[in-house]
C-alpha cells in the first residue's frame, strides 16, 4: 500500500525487483593500439667510477729551492738591489715550473726587463706617497705575475 508521501509524489513507488540473470564470463577487450616492435637490446657502457681526477700538486725540492733563494740573495746584495726584478723572475719561474693544476703544468713567461719597469714605477710612487702606494704596488706585481703565467 502506497504511503501518503508516495501519493503526493515525493517518493516514486517501488517496483518489484526483476529476477537476476547469471553473468556471462568476462572477455578481455581488444587493445586498440597496434602491436609494438620487439624492444631493442640493452647496450652497456663501462665507466670506471674509481678513476682519479687530475691532481694539483707542487713537486719542487727543498734543496733546489734553497739554492735558488741563496743565489738570488747574493745577486741582490752584490748589485745593491738593482737585479731584484731578475731574481724575482727566477723565483716566480721556479715556483710555476714545479706547480701542476688539474694535470697541467704552469709556465711563466715574464722577463726581468718588463718587471723592472713596473718595479721602478712602484718605487717612484711609493716615495711620492710616503709608502702608501706599496699596497697597490704589491697587487700590481701580483697581477703582472698572473698575467705571465699560463697552463702548458
């Protein structure tokens, strides 16, 4: 018997349930994509993960450096300091020749004549500025050394 709510149209009347049929066995749906070709063979690459990166090192000896320093000192003293740029170039060349960075040896190509001109300029400006230019002069010499240092 229908309720008053069903008579007024708020709820539809219930229909008797239809008998259920047995479900047919499920068949897989056909794949709409075309068949793919066989996968390519995998290529292996041998990588040596234990290989060492190029090293940086200094291979100068103590005795050869000491001999160089003593020789430079004697030259500077005997010439009253006029050959200081020549001695400094010898020292820079020795240090750069024995330095290796990332597997590349450094080469120094500076000459005493070009350093002598810079050295005279620094001395004159230091005298005029009562030594204040010495800070900038040291950086000027460092820039000169770096400008004349190359990788082999």
